[in-house]
């Protein structure tokens, strides 16, 4: 009987060993379990290098006071007013591959109403021409900067020079005539 118990014990051990050896890790994976709780945050890594400026080499002026001069036209020609802006960084490369924009704040700095040039409202026309080193503005009315009795300025101008980048680059659907979109996209400061 003792011998039979020993044989039975050996047989059970042999069966258990065969069961472990015959199991393999191949086969279909079971379903994923529920996500566990997030672990603690690890140590922060080293600081990265300084990135490119957010304005992508865009050049822009502050809000400028601009005075217009009346032209003396020949008879039967509308009166025209002119002004010139110095833009020393406006070069041939920007003129031929970039973008030159001029904006006018038709109101004041605290309550801006900003329009892109050229501007036409059915009666008033403000136009611009750019060249190396400057921008000329013409209008059929005197639209120069005004200062009211409280010393608040109206009708200030700003130019934005955008050097050309890669040819045919898309600019995320920006309407370059909408100053708010341009300001946000180019990260311009007031």
C-alpha cells in the first residue's frame, strides 16, 4: 500500500510537470483589462533649446502718427492728399517675394476700428504704394492722424512687412486684410 501511495504521488507530480511543460505562450490574447490609476509624475527633463521667434522674421511698425499734405490738382481733377512712411527695412526682397500691408486705425487705441489698405467705403478712398525704403499713402480726403480736445489720437497707421518664405506656402487660411487675424497669426504686439 505504501508503494502504491508513492507511485500515486510520483504519478501526480509527473502529471503536474507535464501540464507545466505542455503550456505555451502562443494563442489569442485575452481582452484588455481596465486602465489602472495614473502613476506619479516623473522628473522633468532638461530644458529644450530656444525656439524660433513667433513672428517668423516679420517686421512691423508701432502705430504711427501720419500727416497728409494736400495736392494742388489741375482744374476738374479731384483733390488728393499724400503721406509718406519711412520703412527702412522694406527691401527689394520683401517687395518681390514677401508681403507689405498697411493698416489704419479709424478710431483710437482704446476702441480700435482697424482696416487694411487699400480702403474704400463708397466715398473715401485710401490707397498705398510701397517701394524700397518707404510706403506712400494717398487719399481723396485728409485722413491724417487727429488729436481731440482730450489728447486722444485717431487715425494712426501701422505697416507690416512679411519676408517671403518657401514658395507657395499656405498660411493657415489667414485673411491678410483682416488685421485681427494677421495680428494673432503673426503674434504682433500693440
